[in-house]
C-alpha cells in the first residue's frame, strides 16, 4: 500500500462526521462514495455537503468551479456492496459501539481487496479491538477527524497493535492530501485528543452542576483566558452530550485515573431528558 494507491474513498455513515469526511475527500479530488442504510439518510448527508459548499462560495472560500468539481466527485449509495467495491480506503463513521463497528467491517471486508485500508473514525474505542477477527487486521487504522470536518485541520491517526507501517504511511500521505495536519498516536483509550479534551469538558460540566459559573462564562474564560477557539461546553453541545457520555463511560472503565472520567450526574440527566446539544436543539445552549 502506497499513498498513490489511494484514489477511491468510501465513507460509511452520512451523519455529522461522515458527510464531512466525504466532502473533504471529494474536494481533494478523490472519487468518493457516501453510504448510509437508507436513501433518505444519504440524501440528507449530501444536502449538508451542498449547504457547506454553498456557504463556502458565499464567503469567498470556495469557488464555483471547486463546488462543481467536489459534487462531481461525490456520489451517494444506500447499497453497501456498491459503495465499497473497488474502494482503496473505507472510512467508517457510525455510532461509537464496538460491536457495530466490528460487524460493519466484517461485511465490508467481503467486498473489498485485501489491500484496501479499513479506517475507523472512532474517537475513543480501541482500534486493535475493532480489527480483531477481521481478515488482514494489519490494514485497520484509526482516522479520527474533527467536527466540522471541512473546517478543522487536525487528523489524529491511531496505530493499532497490528497496523502495518506502510498503511500508516499511506494514510498520513492521504490525510495531507485532504489538507489535514496529521498526528500519530498509539492505540490507547481516548488516544491523545479525546483523553485530554474530555477531562476539560467533564470538569466544565461539574462546574455548571456546582453552580460555580454559567456555561457562557465558563466557555468565555477558556476562550479569552486560554485561547480556546470554542469553549468546552459549546463544544460538548456540538459533539453531542450522548456521545460525550458514551466516551466518558468507556474511558472511566478502561483508564485507572480516579474520578477524571466519571460522568457528572448533570450529564446523565441531560442525556436522559433528550438534551443532546445542537442536534436536539438544546444542550448547554439553545440552538
């Protein structure tokens, strides 16, 4: 596997992360397929891509020619076999459930070449565990993108215990072609970004719970005092409170770090009430 061998990309999951990954891949000139289990979900993802591109054109950051070329390189699919057949890299962006990701890649492996890279966008789950039981686990790697994908510059590449060096090199080169700055981390719970970011986010939630300050003022403190581009509570809304809860529970169970990753009661209460952040219209902020 070499960098030049990646020319066709399949993205599994047309939600928040998936449609963004597909957009940047298509914008970089890769033939890109965006898959989801239903045609309406695929179309919703494509609609968001078009909206992102239209916004870029309106702001002068994307030319009409770039918009046209990106959409020409991107197609939607609701048939898994059609989406992944012939793909050089398959990026899954499905919910953070280990069994779901393992089952998906088992299905994908039946339709792709043995050399095709299987990349997971997990933000915390073990890449090594996701690869377990798959044919050619050496081609499984973590590609943790950040939301919104077409804006955020970072790509966290996570190397599993069996990930081949040539796969790592190819994915790093591919990430660079997507316009991302890549970091490489060893497969460890939470990797680098989720492990550090979650500690701050959970502590901010505890501060709201204890009425130390308002969500707005806590976020303002981190933005103006520490140079954060976005406060930890607004970021929690953007990521999804349910996603943050799942990651916190996973890290609390897999890292012996005292109460660092213990989910605050307030987080559990808000998720139970359906206050999931931007996607539900309300979290720590009204959206």
